[in-house]
């Protein structure tokens, strides 16, 4: 068994440590004897290569790097990526990358940059003087079917823990939020929505990185990738996540959210 993980623009979009998501997926596969190939999807990569991956990871970036990426992600590459996500290729897109999956991103300085328009949402930076949304982020995953699938896996509601650091504010239209904010700003600091969910694509403002802090999301993505590739059901061997669980407990305690403790 083997999966290919496509990593979007690793050098341009790695400002916030989201490569931890790639490492987490890779290790959790390898510990179970699943082979992993990591495919860097860069400006030099041909569009065809984008179509050959089973799971896609995109990280955060500063506005300038994000703009370079958004200008490259046009034409055939944009088409291929859109089609893949439309057809249910799983993916996790953090912060800067979801902004490029929406209709547009308006940076603090400079003009609006067009996105892929795959997710019905827009992102706007309110200006250089506006406060950034920085801090620990906790949200309950509510989008379906991921919420019910995770609940089945965990035996309880899935609570995601992360760290956000963004200037842009995202406003959703006809796309489900990934979750409901319990602590932090989430998409815009106003409406309590956290991220977005489309087919099998997870869009989030949660760094941390997200997957090592919430290993059940990594397993959900791996399962989806395997099911899609091999067209059969998979049961993943359980792994020892005691360190991650201890870290989650410590964070919930620090945030005075011990009432959520049963759900870690
Ligand atoms: N350019 C984005 C913002 O500041 C993305 C930041 C990030 O990826 N952490 O809103």
C-alpha cells in the first residue's frame, strides 16, 4: 500500500511550521507499514503532477509569498487542483492556503488576488493597523460528514486544538464551516465559524501544527486517501497517542476548558 502526499509550495508556504502536518501524515502511515511518497508541488512542477497525488497538504504563508503562489496557481494547475478536490481527494489547507481556495484574498497592502473559487468564501485583511488574530484556538468539528465520522472513531465529539496567527478575515457563503469556535478568533473573530469543509478538504486557521495536535484528523485523512485510491474500506491500526493526549489535556487545562477534557 502506498500514498502520495502532494505538498503545495513547500518553500513559499512553510512560514508557520505546517510542515509538521506532512511529517505527521508520513510517520503515521509508515508506523502502519503504508509507504509514503512526498511530492513537492512547486512553480516548476507541471500541472499533470498535481493530478497524481492522493492527499494534498497546504500550509500558511506571509502575504507576499502567498501572492506569488496565487499567481502561479492559475490555468491548468488550478483546473487540476479544483477537479481533484471536487472529486473528493482529501486535503488539509491551513491559513494562507484556504485563502487561496476561496474567491479572493485582499491583502493589507496591494490589490485583491483572485483565488481558485473552489470554496464559496472570501478573505480580507482589514489593513496594516488592524490587530492580527493570534492565539490558541479550540473548536468543535461540526461539518458533516467529517463530524459524525470522527465522533464514531472517537466515541465523542471531536474537539480540535490549534494556534492561529492571521491578519486576513474569512467570510463564508455557501460552504460549511469546519467547526464552531470555543476559544479564539476562528475565521473572522465575529461569527464563531472555524474553517471550512468541502468534499474531503479541510480548511482551517489552526496551525500548531494541526495534525500532530489532533492525530485523529490525520487518521481520517489517511483513511480517506486509502479508500479513494484502493476503492475499499480500511481500518487503521491504532497507534500510541498518549503523548498527544497529554499535550491536549495540558492545553485545555491552561485555557480553562477542562470541561472538555473527556473529549480529548
Ligand atoms: N496571509 C495570511 C494572513 O495573514 C496568512 C497567514 C498565515 O498563513 N498564517 O491572513
